[in-house]
């Protein structure tokens, strides 16, 4: 299967999780994240606001606020395929934007430099044990990660792990993977 077919297949599988099972998995993912040194040592956390079939990140954002962390979310620039992160302290600083993503309103939030982000929670659909991922298309995170030098982690269900996924030379792996079974350093981490 090519990346497009793999994405479609995984979107369907994620959409098929029943709500109770989804909540249970999210609780486990969040618990492993919040108990990790990655979370405890981070002052500034970068995270997207989850869409329908993604694992919930709103609870992560709210926990970041409770823990007095600076939480920043990306705004995409479709013309350059770049992302700019903005610190938010309330969901009223966001709106639905490009691709129906919930993104920050630049006029209501402050820009956060890439170098300031201690922990970046990277979204994706499929992963291998080396931390390589198939994202949602567009390559925004691979571009952002090219010169990102801090910790990266992804939250996923073990069914999103594959032995082999198609890779391209510009793909950049995440350092840590959190599944319902625990936190793992990727083989590239």
C-alpha cells in the first residue's frame, strides 16, 4: 500500500474505536505522558489541537495550563508549508482554519520561537519502531523537525505501529513513542 492508502485505512480504523475504548486508551496515553520526565522537565510544550480521529490533545493542553507550562499550538502557512507556534492560555484564542484544523488566532496569541519549545508532541497516523511516521500529508512537521533540537514524542495506539512504512529521505523520526503499553524510546531516539 502507498502512503495515501495507508492513511485512509488508518483513519477508518481510528474512527471505528468505540467511545468508551477511546477514552480508556486516551487516559492511558495521558497518564504515561504526564508521569514522564519529558513532561515534568518541559516548561514549553508544543502540541496540535486534535481533530476527530486523533487522540485527544485538549486534555494535554489543559493539563499543561494546570501545571503552569507554556502551551503553544501551530498555525499552518499553506503557501510555504511552514508552521508557526503561538502560546495560548485559553481555547478562545483559537479558530477553525486551514483543513478544518483548530489553530491559534495570531492577533490573540504570542509567537513562540522553535528553540523555546522543550517538548514537541508530534501527530501522526502510522509509525515504525524507529520513530518514523506517516503524518496527515503536507510534510509540515518534517520541515519543522529539520532543525528542531529538543524532545519529540508521539501518542499512538499499538495498532498504529507497523513493521515497515514507506519512507522518504526528508522524513524525520520522533525520539519517543507512547502507546497504551507505555513510553518507549524509538530505535533512533
